[in-house]
C-alpha cells in the first residue's frame, strides 16, 4: 500500500513502517511536504479512550499528480524506491 492507494490517508506510523524511515527523519519530511502542498493532513480522534488523536496524511491533488508522474514507466528506478519494503 502507498499514499496513492490510500485515498483516506495513512497514519505517520504506517508510513514509517512502509518506508523504513525513522520518526526523527519522517515527521520533518512530512511537514515539509505539507508546506509544499504535496500532502495534506488532519487530526483523527481515537476510538480508544485515553489514546490521543493521530495525524492522517493524504496526497493533495498536486501530490497525486507528482506521485503518478514519478511512478510511471519514465522513471522506473525512482518508482522502485517508492514501493514499500518487503517485511
């Protein structure tokens, strides 16, 4: 699964697990991508009492266009890097 495949978005932790990026690197990167208009985020309340709300990240319209252009056949090397790591 990727952000392209998740129109409802993904939690930062899910993105971290798929990409294999540490939180100290991932969250500043997500913030920059949001500042650039590639991602949008919102808070989602937890259904579990005592658990704090979590950020959900989604591709913006511009982010979808960018991701699709990078994952097409014109960029096979970069597209391979966007795929989740096998576990």
